[in-house]
C-alpha cells in the first residue's frame, strides 16, 4: 500500500483523553516488572520496563492506561 492509498486520519475529530483532574497533558513514565526465574524463558530473573503515561498536573496514571498492568501503587 503506498502513501496515496493510506487512509488519512483527522486527529481534530478524535476524542481527548482527560484526567480526572481535568488535564489533557501527559508525560511518559516507566514502570518496572520483575520476572521470576521460575517463569522466565531464560531461567534467569529479568527486569522489564513498561512505558505508561502520567498526568502532568496531578501525576496520576488514568485507569484506561493501567488496564492489564496489575497493582501500580
């Protein structure tokens, strides 16, 4: 598919993600997950970084961004 065949996306029509505090601005943050050697494919402990986004105003991570991440507190 060449560029002329690609669908054009108008972001002005997309919904904003809004934090509970009202802010629409987020910054990238990292969460680290530890993988036990018992379940690691290499048999060794592993640390896996996961990028999330936190509100720039209140520093909270919206629930929609936490899905599937487990306990983030």
